């Protein structure tokens, strides 16, 4: 059985069906859904620092329910969005029961675990239905619409000029600037996925700064990864780019506070006037 890598589960396709996939994505619910929908045999994801409500490993139980073996690597052993590094240096932090039955244990190297998962039982059963992963979070008078997306793959071309709250991690996939954000949003918020301060793990922020888009990452301890509503309701800013600083955003702010601050309100009103 083949072992393949993918920097993001959003890129999985027919080539990955029936293979063991090591992905650079977080281990949250939506990542597990995308892996299952792609028909992979087993998957290893990143625990994203585990975070609030253990959201960074929530896909393990989800995939266990359909008999799919799944595990996560420790965020401290491998960065987000870089599957080859996960395979090379990742250390397993959590497993579900099908993975454990295949002999995978916390502390295993990612490469060793992937080899063991080649012999895991095939998945079976149906995934449970989950609610809408894209939704309107609201807008203030004179402000752009605020849209929540649990994954960056749900961003649409019509989101240009809107404020985007996105449950995906703030790292660039394969360090490709073109993948930072598909539209010129008015502002954007991503999840820090347990960032330890490495610049590459918040790589979207400087790229979007060069496009003049205020962008912040939300602390993984304050909001669930892959959950835009959680980010909106309880998230607090941990990292921000220079455009966000100029908009008046500060570490520790909530997303509604950042959007409502006077500098940001003036910037957004000016952008709408020019649109």
C-alpha cells in the first residue's frame, strides 16, 4: 500500500483513495471529514497543539466511528502545512482505537506509524451529518459583511471585500504565497494552530500584509480549530500583521472588538467607499 503526503487535506483527490496519507492539516473535525470523503485508507494529521476542547484531535473519534485508523503528530515535532516534514520528523501524539489495533502508539515516529497503518483494517460505515460549515456571522452598519468558514477551501470569489473568519491554520501550504487567501478580503482571521512563534507557522500573515489585508491569528487555547463560530464567540488574537496593527488591532482582542475598533472601522468604511 502506498504512503502519500499532502500539505493539506483540501488537496486530496482520487490519487489518495485507498492510501495511507500523512497530511499537514490539523486533526480537527473538518479535516477528518475531508480525509474520509477522499476515501483514504488511514490518515495521520497534526494535533495543532490540541487546543480548546481538544479540537485539534477531534477527527480521531469521528474517524473511529467509521473504522478508519487515524493518528496525529505532536505539533512540537512538526510544523503545520508541511507533510514531508511530518513524515520525516513527526512524533505520534494521539491515536484512535483502529490505529492502536494496528500497533501505532504515542511516541512512534510518523514514518513508522504510517507503515503500520498500511496494515490497518479498511474503513466502513457512514459519516454522521454535520451542519453548514460556511455562514454569515453578521455585519455592523456601514461595515462589510462578516463570513465564517470552517475551512479556507470554503472561501468563494464573492467573498472579496468581506471580513473573513476562517477556521484553517495560519501557515502557508507548501510555503506558496498564492495559497494564502483566494480573494482580496477586507480583513481575515485564521487559527494559530498551536503556533510556537515560528514565522512559517503564521506564514499567511506577512503575505496578506503585502496585499494590504489586515490579518490575525487566533490563540488555539481560546477557540476551537476548524470552527469559525468558536473563533468569533471566544477567540482572542495571538498574532497579527502590520496592516492589522495599523487598523488598531492588539493581542488579546476578540474578533468583534478588533472589527469594531475605531481605526479598523475607518479603514473598512474607506474600503467600501472605494469599492
